[in-house]
């Protein structure tokens, strides 16, 4: 067989082989999948190296993080009335200032919640690009400035 024919035959074989096995498209992860990924990635030791020169430094940084990442859903005062919500989105974040708020005085629990998110529409910030230090800062800001005490 002439080399050109051999090459053509080989090429045809490759095309057929390629058609036989279309590339697998992985399914889109569900909310439960991404929360599970965030839970698996979460390591409380990530907060160990957080050193703030003063408590205020954490609050100031947390306020910046809150403005950028949280206000659009939770609102400036943490009442759950951010632009996303008032413009008709179906998300309903709870207000942070209830007397019996779930995370009252619970920095540890709050940081975990912010990192992992929920299937109910709270983003998993640990996977969305917030560093542990910023998760810590925004949690301190919420506890210090937006809750009832
Ligand atoms: C896209 C909208 C959205 C953004 C942005 C968002 N959240 Fe949420 N958040 C929610 C929703 C919706 C819930 C309620 C989730 C549920 O009920 O499962 C929630 C719940 C929470 C809760 C639990 C409240 C409670 O009483 O149970 C905390 C704490 C919280 N978010 C903090 C934050 C912080 C901090 C940020 C910014 C880093 C942030 N959220 C950004 C939508 C958002």
C-alpha cells in the first residue's frame, strides 16, 4: 500500500474511533454537591493564623468584605433586604438582629456557616474565593455591628 493511502486509512480509523466515544460531559454539580465540597474543604485550623493587631482592625476589614460580598442579599443593616431580594429574587435571607438569632455570640458557628453556605441559597464563600481571614473578619463584623446585643 502507498504511504499516502496508509495515512488516509489511519486517519479514517481515528475519525471513526473518535465518533464511537463522544467525550463525557460531567453533569453540573447540584447545590448539595457544592455544599458537600465546601464542607470537605473546611478546616477550622485555617483560622489559627489570623492575627489582628486590634479588634477594630478585624471589624474594619469585615465591613469592607460585607459591603462587597454580602450587602446585595443581606442589606446594609443585615435585615435580609438587600437589592437582590427587594428586586424580586426568590432568596429570603433571615435578619441578623433577632433576639434569639441562631448565631448570637457564636463566632465559631458563624465562620463555619459563612464558609460552607446552605442549599437554601447562601453562597459557600470558602469556595467562592473568601480567604479564612476575610471569613473571620466578616463574621466578627456581623456579631459586633449587625446583631441585637
Ligand atoms: C446571593 C445572596 C446572598 C449573598 C451574596 C450572601 N448571602 Fe448569606 N444568606 C443568603 C440566604 C438566602 C440565606 C438563607 C439560607 C437558608 O435559609 O438556607 C443566607 C443565610 C446567611 C446566614 C445565616 C442566617 C441565619 O439566621 O440562619 C449568615 C450568617 C449569612 N448568610 C452570612 C452571609 C455573609 C457573611 C455573606 C457575605 C460574605 C453572605 N451571607 C452573602 C443569601 C446570601
